C-alpha cells in the first residue's frame, strides 16, 4: 500500500486517495492509514426516502467503492417486504445487526464516505457471495435458480 501511495501524485485539493487493490477500489488517506470501508461492511448512512421527502439513518451494506462514493443497499428489519433479489441476514456479533434483517438489493444508491455515521460490522464471505449473486439476479431481472444451485455447490 505504501508503494502505491508513494506512486500517487496528489493534487493540493485532494485529502484522500483511492487505488485499485484486489479487484476493488479501496479508500485510504494520503497519510496511508487503513481504508475505512470495504465491500461487505455494514455501515449506518442517511438513507433517502423514495419520494425524496427526507431521510432516515439506516444500516446499509457496502457493495462497491469508487473514486468518489460508496455504493450501498438498504438493510431493513421488515423482511415481509422481500423481493426475489433480496436476502436475509441473521444477526451476529461480526455483522453488528441486532435482529433478523433483509438486505434490499433493489434499494441501491451511492453516498459520499463522509456521510457514513459509523461502521457497525461486516458480513461473512458466504453472505458477500450471496449479495453478489442477488445483485446479478436484480440486474438480469430474473430469479436465478440454476445459478443458485451452482453457487451452493461452489461454496460447499
């Protein structure tokens, strides 16, 4: 990481740098501190209402990190709202959730890292693979039963 940071030429207006590491963008301060977010982290962010009349601070799953923003999806304790692309997360000490929660893949948006209230935890590698599969299903707009069986076999 230090080598990447040494190779980076920072403009005077920039406080932070981004670099590509292991197939994803990660965020680090110019001083070389540990990146604050990674794919699979659960963070609390002000999530906008769909009519943009306001927002509520909610847990969200980090799916991607770009040069300017993090892309997150909504996490809700109302799992009766589930769509085919959504999945349930059991509460664990690692993910920081207190109740059974629904990851709403269709409720996706990008937000500045500066708006993150706090990081509450991280999902397991298996749950991250499930999230990626659900995201793929969402953009294909079809349930992927064949893919789900294949994913289960790969992860077994």
